[in-house]
């Protein structure tokens, strides 16, 4: 038998915020959309999936691959 999951307005907000982050919406924009005064509240409110974490790693690697370092100088 399948257990029923309780849905609340809070869980819907949480899900919405998570989907926004996964879609690439900036955390500061999500903060504005949710009406949070503190970015820490927004960061705590959302959670990231493995796919989002992997995407973040790919974006960071792509950014870092754009730098050429020679003798301690960035070119």
C-alpha cells in the first residue's frame, strides 16, 4: 500500500523554490520572489538535487577552464 504524503502551503513553497533553483534562477531572485529579508532564509529554505549539484560543478569547471595560468600570472 502506498503511503500518502501530506501537502501543505509550506511544502508547495519549498518545492517551488527548489524548482526555480534547478531551472537556473539566481538565489537572489528566488529571495525576492519568496519575499525573504535574509538570503540565509532562502538558502535554508531550498535544497539542491544531485543534478543541480552536478550542473554547478560543470559550470565552475567551464569557468575555470577559461583561465590560462603561467608562472603565477593569470592571462
